[in-house]
C-alpha cells in the first residue's frame, strides 16, 4: 500500500510519516496492511529519510498530479493558529480540505483520512461523561475553530455522496497537547488562575500529538473506518477539575456563566481575545468522548489524561494568558489577585477599548 501525508514536514504529519516508515511495529500485527511506500507532501521538504517527497500546496488544484499511485491520502495540513484572523484561517482550512477531496477523487485515490476534533460534539454542562462516539453533533458553527471542523465534516459527507468510489474517514482527536502547540487549551492552563463556571464541574480529556499520529497509523494499516465514517481518538476516561488544578498547581476563580461568556463575547468583538465565546464552552463544560471504535480494534493511547496534562504544562511558553489572550505583567498581577479582579480587568479592558474608539471617531 502507498500512503500519502499532507503537512509531512512538521507537526502531526511529520510524526505520522516517521511511524509509517518505521520497520516492524504495527505493520506486523494481525490484520494490518504493509506500507510499501510513503509519499510526503508539503510546501517544503522535511527531514524524513525514506519518504518520497513531493512539493505541493494543498490548496492548489495541481495537487492531483502529486497523487499518482496513492492508495490512502491522510490530510494533516490544517491551520489551528490562534493568531491568524478567523476568516483567513477558515478560508485556508476549507480550501485545503476541498482541494484534497477533489484531487483524490480526480486521481481515483480510494481513500482519504481527514482530521477534525471532538469539539464537533459540543461542550455542555448536561453532557454525559463520556459521550457515545455516535452521539449527534451539537455545537455552534461560529467563527471559532469548531466552525472550521463542522464545515470540513460537511465536505466529507458531500464527497461520500458525490464520489461513491471514494472512502472518506474523519478522525476526531480530543484537544491536542504536545511540544510547540500554542492553543486555547494551553493558554487556558497558562492563566494565573483557572477559570471555572459556577455550578459546573469540568471533566478533561486530552489527546497527545504522538497518540494522534499512532492512531492515524493504526487507522491506515488496519483500514478502520468507524461508524458513519468517523471515529474519536483521545486518552481513556476523564480527568476531574480538582485533579487538573492539583497537577497544574493553579487555584480556580469562579464566575457566573452569563458574566464569563458575556465578557468573552465583548472582548472578542473588539479584537482583544482570539477565540469567540463559543470556544470558551470547551474550557468550562465537559466534552469527553468514548473512543470505542479504536479501543475495540485494539488500539491504546500511550498517554493518560494526567500524563497529557503534564506534557501540556511542560510545553507552556511561560507567558500568562486569560481567555486565550496573552497578558502583560501588570494585567497578570491584577488577574492573579482575585476572581473579581480578573472579571473586572476583562470587562474594563473591553470598555476602555470602546471608549478609545469612540474618541477616535469623534
């Protein structure tokens, strides 16, 4: 079997290429398929020896010409940056997924594997822990990253209907942790205090990037499709809020839901915080998914939730943050002083920005 990987020079794509190239390992397990050739696709050549490197932009329709002889195409070249404007990020992610699916169909690649996230299930205080992998997708399609994932999943479903010869599998990892990742989750645990919503106990589930690469390797070799063409991947079980605080060494500050979401909404509207209020739900409400398909097939994560959280903490930049926004020293001092101080600082900042804008217009 020949497997192609987009985004092969860095991140999860690089880890996956290394696994696919590795001798022995999962290719010797019962029911697995041998990988004869790995095609590494990226805009620049990476350092994985043994792969066939093909330089390509995943948004360019000429991608099809790079897929000759490919049996499985795994698309990991997505943009999850907090710093890129949401419209620009979404346009890139959707264009890339569209091009990957169209190019695969044009070149008659039998199978495509896409990566989204468990965020598509939605975070809610009423969610059972865990959610069934086949649970309906209940979340808001706003301008946050979850909106990108929902559109990609819609593209996958259209491709299944429009190209009967193309099998599309969607892999949904829990929130990712690992070296070099700057995410809303990592910034949440970089706050001077851990934001919680009054009356709700959070439950955490993570996915280490090495486990995601391992799961993608397993999905490819064992031809795992999941129910309805999708499956979840993450640590087993869930980590309670008290244990997460103890591991992180953070005290909590608690706000009423209307204050927390209202302040975040205003901060995002004026461009102070990178993530919308809809994404804040995943930091304060549970979204834990039973990864039954992979577990039933014999795959196991190498990291538990506690280990994954420690990996996240080790990878932090050291810059304090609040609701996804990095803080200066003075802001961090105010935020650390008290829960009330944090709320007032956040809402006050938004009010100050509105005031300045009115003065400039005047």
